[in-house]
């Protein structure tokens, strides 16, 4: 087996195919971002949609040229460059446009206000009361009367603002039976 550095780095170089790689990367990045956005906040864990997409895209772009000899390193480098450029462009655009930021990343949703669960918010976010109660217990909440506000953040984390325990009226228990 011959060690051909030119083949390893650029393969059968073609500007047309390099442009096709850019196009394919833009399409796949955009589609992946849309799919991740569709998954909703809970599907993200602690990552923003942008972070998850860039991790997946970069992982694939880095991995394929490493494993497949027929994929030249230049193609992987082009994909990585385009993904990072798209990421930077979208970051700049979302900094300038609140509407675009809301569309791509969503906003925090109020799940509990003044000790009352917003059932429509739970349904919209595909979150069960059991999951909400579990998250509240992680914040040392024993009953809903202790909750001033609970928000589902775009990252999928539930943020809880508690009422001072002495002033908290009794509410529905969040403890398991």
C-alpha cells in the first residue's frame, strides 16, 4: 500500500465537488437545527439547540474523514469550516433579532405560578406532572405552595423561584406517595 499524501489531503480535488460539500453542509446543518428545535426543550438536556447541532455536525465531519479512506481530509475540513461559519452567522443574527432567537431557541415557559400548575404549558412542552414534581424536588420543594414561579428554560432545565418557607401556604404535595 502506497502512502500518497496528496490523495490523503485533497483526494481527487474538484472545486465543483467542494461547492457541493458546502451546499450539503448548509442543508444538513439547517435540517439538523430544525429537527433539534422540533424535539423541544426536554430533548436537549442542558444544551441549547445550537450547541447540540454543532456537536453532532462537527462529530460527523471529524469522524468520517478519520474512518473512511475515500473521504479526503480536505472535505472534512471544508465541512467543519462551513459548520463553524454557519454557527457564527446564526449567533450574530440571533443577537440582532429577538424574533429569530425566539424561533430558533424558544423562550422560557412558565410551568407553575403562585403554586398553580399551568396544565396547558405542561401539555405544550410534553412534560408530565411526575417529571415536573421530580424537578421541583431537586430544588427542595415539598409542596406547590412553596413555588412562586417555575420555568422550563430553552436549555431544558427547570428554574424554580421559591416563596419563603414561613410565608408559603400549603399546596399540593410533590413528594412521591
